[in-house]
C-alpha cells in the first residue's frame, strides 16, 4: 500500500488535518500580509542564491 508524503505548511510547518489541504490551511490561517512576506522572502532568497553562484 502506497503512503502519501505529509505536506506541511511552508510558513508555520503545521500539517493540515485530513479534511483540509495546504491551500485551505493557508487561506484560513494566514493573513494576506503573512503570505506576501513569505513570498517576498522566498524570492529574495532565490535571487541571493542566483547572484552568489
């Protein structure tokens, strides 16, 4: 029997309940500002990585 990898929230690292997926968790739990800050931080981290290579 195949098992499914647990997908956790990239912001708070919670694992959504079985009846909720990560997208539902992000919408219900995190504010737009929190989501925006996370996206910006990820883009900046990728940009810094690209520059250092």
